[in-house]
C-alpha cells in the first residue's frame, strides 16, 4: 500500500527576479550606457552622444507636418519636449528589458543591443561627424550590455537559478549604487568636456563692430510703439529662432572658416579675420520663417552687419551654369538658394557677423550666417555657415527641399494685427488697432482694415526705412456694441493685394487675411 511518504516530492519552480529588481537592472544598464556614451562623446564630438544623436535623427526624419506643428505649437519648447519624450521612451525600453528577463537575460540583452544599434546608426548617418565619433555609441552599447549582464548574474546566479533561494542583496545594492554614481560622474565629465568650447568667450573677444557703410538714420516714425505696434528693431533676445539644432553649435572665431567651391573658377577659403577686417556694411533686414501661420510671430527685424556676399562670390568666379548656392551649417543642416539671387548685387545678400550693434548671438549663428532679403529663411538664412557649394538643383537636395518644400521661396505679401490680440474686450466707440505688414524686397504701399463686411479703410503707415523691412501701421475704428471681426490686408509696391484665400505654410508660405475678434460693450 502506498503512503504519503511514497509520493514524489513536488518539483521546485525555477526562480525568477522580482519586478522591482528586474526593473532596476534595466534602468541601471540604461544609465550606464548613456553616461559612458556621453563621456566618450565629450572627447570625440559632443553630438555623438547617443541620446543627442538619436534625438537629432528624430528631428531630421520626422514627417514635415509633425515638425512644423511642433514649431508652431511649442515654439522654442519643441526641443526640450523632444528630449523629455525621448527620455520617457528610453526608460520604457529599459523597464521592458528588465521585466522580460526575470528568468533569463537574453530578451533584455536583445533590447539593449537594439537600442545600442540605434545609437550607432544615428551617429553613422550624421554628415557633421567623423568615423571616430562612432566610439561614443559603441562604448555606450558595450557598457549597457556589460552592466545588464553583470547585474542579472549577480541577482540571479546560475547556481541559484533553479531554486527559490535568496541572493546577496547588499552586494547587489552596493554594485547598483556604484554604477549609478559612475554613470552620473561620466555624464558630468562628458558634458564639461563637450561644452568646454565656449563660443560666448570668443564672441566677447570680437570687440566692437563698426560698419564702414552705415544704414541711414531711423526716422522718428519708423514704428508706433506707443500706439501698440512692435518696435521697428527687434531686440536680439526677442528675435524669433527656428532651426533644427538640438544643441546650439559652439564655434570659436579661430576655428571657423568658410569654403566657396563647386561650379566656380577657383575655390576660395575665408577665415573669420578675413571677414572681420573687411569694410563692413550695415543693413536692416526683416527675416521671416516659411512656417509662419497667418498672423504668426515668426518674423523679426534686425540691423545686420557683415560683408556683401556677392564680393566673396566674385572672388570665386561663379560659373554661368550654376543654379543653386548649396549652403551647409556646421551642424550639417543644408539650404539651397537660387544662384541668381545670391549673385544679384541689388539684392543685398550678406555674410553677416553682427546683429543690432554686437557680434551675432550664438543662437543666431555666431560666428557667421547668411542673410538674403526677400526669401523665406529656409532658403536664405543659414546660421553657423561653413560651406557654400555652387551646383545644379538636381545635383544636391537641401534639408527642407528634400521634405517637400518649394525650391523658389520669395516671401509673400502679408500683414498682421498686433494690438489688440485674439478675442479682445473693448469699449464701444473709437478702438485703436496697430500692427505689421511686410513684402520684403518689394515694399509695402498701403495697409487697409475693415470691420466685419464694411468698407476697407486705409491705415496710417510708418515711414519706409527699406523695401527689405517691415512697415508698422495703426488705425482707429468706430466699433459699435456687440461682437465684431476686424480684418487686415496689405498691398505691396508692385500693386499686389494679399489674397483672402487661406493656404497652409507648406510648401511655400501661408496666405490669408489676419483677423481679431472685438467684443465691444
């Protein structure tokens, strides 16, 4: 007769890691990978840091609609929010890697390997990074795999993997703390090393920029700030900024150079001192972003100092068959400008090194940028420029042209109501409106405003400073009680009156009449 003693003992279930421990393993492996990658990048190329490289890849390969939505909706917060979003995704991957490896490490190792491969690929495709920069993501991959494997083995040693026995928690915690601290130190050292080239120090050493050809004095009625218009000159701190640079390039004047080549008679190279020591010209120019919505804020006006670009191009001898000036920034961004525009001496194209009486701010292109009046910024305003190649349109495709934007991009005649804004509560009776109008390189002839479907009334315009700058305007309307809509339109000096037909910014700029709602009581 069988007894309970004769029954076989139940098999012991394979041991597995707890959720907190497995999660911690994944997170520590991520921290080690990012810390080591950032450390190595500090010495081989700051933007080779895997986190930065992947974020740049996302910027470069996101659908145009998403990129432009982010610029319009988030403004200068688009890049910080991208970094935060990427960090969340990486944390989720790390958590998944840990939790899929509660019994065996293979699944987590595969995920860590995939993340490492993504970092390597993101660095590999960067045109502004050399092969040595691949050391950063490779080091990150090795560190991530090593830490993941080591911690998994420490928490679930092979000799204990089949039995529900404890592991040396104190040793695991000590090791984890050490890895976390080491990753933090590595990241800090990498950050210090990678940002040790401080362009602000170089910028401060430039000294005063004195133009040999100054712009005419500003007339007293260049703007109507007291009546609600923006100032004629936009302060540097308020000047709009739209670019793809996740990390603002830090270029010292002694390290900067400009090469002009391609379809030219001779390649020429310029240093910063070559440009700085030439007679400088001062020009006031209004820059506009093509992604600016009707009534949007992505337009600013500044006094730029630099040299006539055509003089530099003449030294190279641009050949007659050249169709585009293909400009490259130090961060790899590219821009295609019609060659005939860049070469037109009446256009006023500049290689600018100053802005509003001081060296270019770092975020606006220091040491040097291109400024070409009358064209949207994506084909005319390369910041941190280092290379100008003359070529055919079908030979090179610039960054935004490759994403469906137009080849030719003259700025459209537009206007905006700046005061009041949005949905405004006003007192019935006389209501003052003020705003801005622009038609760069053509000039504004008049601005008209109407209330609801009433007659158009001509606004008072500021003095014309240049055809390449905006003009400010103001008007008083008789507004009865109730809710009304005020519209504005501009007519340029070619006789064109802006259309009321609404068009999105893609592919060559928005159109339509800007309006505000007036709730009069």
